[in-house]
C-alpha cells in the first residue's frame, strides 16, 4: 500500500501505479487493488467496513450461532426432563 501511495505521482492514475507495482511484487493487480482499498477503509479515507469491524461482526455471528445451538439443546433437555417427570408421576 505504501509503495502504491509513494509512486502514485509517477503514474497517470492509481490503477496504473497498482499495475506497475503488482508486477514487481508478483501479485495480480486486482489483489493489490483490493489491499489498497481495504487500507483506505481502515485508515478512514474511504467508506466501508474496516478490518477490525469485519472481524468483530464475524466473532459476534459465531457467538450467536453457538448460543442458538446451546439454547436449542437446553430446550430439548427441558422437554425431555419435563416428560420424564410426568411419566414418573403417572407410574406412582
């Protein structure tokens, strides 16, 4: 990202700088462009979801899935033990 920013003045456009540098570092221009754009988002130069926010959302979604699974297990266990209690009372 720093190389693109540093050499931006030597090229007619940012994309031209990206194409030039991508060839030198051995990656596809689109890949480097994605990194540059994400860096711009992370540094507040561009609108979008920052890397830290994306990670936070991912973590919260994982936690939400785990809590839903735990809740479903507790519901099933509660129904099982409630039925067992009813069966026990009927046999007595």
